[in-house]
C-alpha cells in the first residue's frame, strides 16, 4: 500500500525545509561572519529555531478539525485587519526597506501581510461554502467579498507593499472563480479598477517606476537600479547544468544583495545548477499535484476550497519569487516558501500546511471507514 496524500505532502514539506536550511547556511555564512555579528552560523541557527517552532505549529494545526476555521474565519479576518493597522502606527510598526511591514517584540518580528493571505483564503472558502448561491450574485456575493478583499489590500498598500497587494488580488480572484463567482462580474470591474489603481501607484511611488524601467530594460543601468537583478541572472547562468558545487557561489561574496532571503534561488542555481533549480520546481509542482488531490477528495466544499486555496498561495508565491529572480516579472521583495531565510512566511505557511494535512487526514479516515464497512458487509 502506497503513501497517503497527507504523508506525501509531509515528505515534500520536509524535503523543502531541509533543502532550505542547507541553502540558508551556504548563502549566509560568509556575510554573517564578516558582519558585526562575527558568527557565520547566526542565520543558520536562527532559521533552524524558526523551523522547529513552525513545525510544532504545523503539528498542532494538523490536529485541529479544519471545520473549526470556518467558524473562526470572521474573527481571523478582524485580527488580521487589526494587525495591519498596528503596523501603520509610528511607534509600533517597524520600518524595513522603506516600508512599515513589521511588528516587533524584541528580536522577534512578524509581517501581518503574510497572515493576510491565508486568512483571506479561509474567509472566502467559508463564505463560498456557506452561501454558494450568494457568491454568484453581484449584490450579495461579489460586492461584500470585494469589500473584504479591498479593505485588506488597502491596508497592505498603505505600508506600502505593492507586490503583496497584487498577489492577494491574484490569489483571491482565482479562488473566487473556482468558488463559482461569475467572470462577467469580475472582468468588467477589474478592467476598470486595475488600470486606475496601477496608474496611481506608479505615479505615487518612484521605486515602482524604477522597477518597471529595469524590467523592460534590465541592462540599461547594471551598476545602479538594475544591479540586483543582473547579479541574480549572472548567478543563475554561471551555474550551468550541475553548478559550481554546494558552498562555492561567487555571488554570495558580497555581490548579490538579499542572497539568503528573496534571491536565494539565484544561489541555488549557481551552486547546484539547472539540476538544483529543477529539483526545487519539481517539489513545488509535486505539492501542487497532491494539494489538488486533497482538494478533490475533501469531505465538503469548505475543505475543498480551503485545500486548493492554501496550495495555490504556497505554489504561486514560489513561482512568483522564481519569476522575479529570472527577470520574468518586475522585482518585488517576496520570499521563496520554506527555503528563504525568515520567520513570518515560514510560520504562516506551516500553519496553513497543518490545516491542509487535517483536510487530507479526515478524508483518508472517512475513505478507510467506508472501505472497512463495505468489507464487513461482503
């Protein structure tokens, strides 16, 4: 008898986590050793601790019946909004990279925008499964859900975090279509609102214009605005098929910024080559495959929508990060799930995976019970 879907997802997750901790160590050791920290193992030790904490969170949430989150979805949404508002308060929110995205308690930091992705998925799945007919209605479904998404996106935009805002719109839009939202409601509104919002953002934030100009012409300013993405591409290309070897990246020698966080995929390509990058992609596509199977076998509509929503958040963020590093989309600070250094995303994704595992296990137990009942009546 083969592994169950829940076991396969757990194995994939463990592979990504192990791969990630190795690459965090490889990409951060020299920078940490040469910094005022003077401890090459600093990021490795911190990430290892975060991994243990996040894994415990996953184990806990995997034991909680996923139906519980349907009842708690309004409360989770309100908590998310409150956290996003707290980030904007000057003496509470912590500024990093020119944006107020962090809440900090001593050395511990957390990005509420990471939580917003999952909480919106839970809320939409709960609403759509509870009121399937209303989702198809413009006044009873589209407008209320649009307001919920709009408020969340607006609060994230105020940080400002344009990339996460657009990612939230993408994920929720896909999930709403899967839930039964009429495309005739979504497309006209999107065609009117999106260009206006994008124009306002591009004209209000100069860094967006810079990123767009670099995206359309990456080689125009290789020593300035285009420096980071050009160094990332150099790292990917230098690795060839098999890479220079684990730990033998040149880009991490103070050439590539954020080499252990948002641009770690470039270091993977340089050290492990095309083989290493395809391995990472293969693991995420395997997660997509088995997440889809969990959604298809879920006991109810809420479980099905929640499973596919969680899977899409993780996999699409991975593809988005990889696309940024490969210069396929404009540069945006977004992490590679389970692999990039950082605690907020890892904690939230492991929390979400715990829910996905519970959905899988409940359907597996129900199927096993049906099989046992059928066998006993033969």
